[in-house]
C-alpha cells in the first residue's frame, strides 16, 4: 500500500504518521483557548528580525 521496500521503512513511516497525528490532536485541543489580537501585525514582527 505504501510502496515501502522493507518492513523497517513501513514501520518508521507508520510511527512518523502516528506522531504527526498526535501532535495535530494536541494542537486541536488548544482551539478556543488562545486569545487572538486582531491588531497584531505579523509582517511588522517579521521585518524587525
């Protein structure tokens, strides 16, 4: 299905996908908990670097 040549490649990719999914779920838990400032200018912050 994944086209990987070895079991090791298959397992490593499955673990990578598992970790990425867990990270996305953790971020989703933060939804609604972070205050958004409509006046924040990310471009100005970027130029300041």
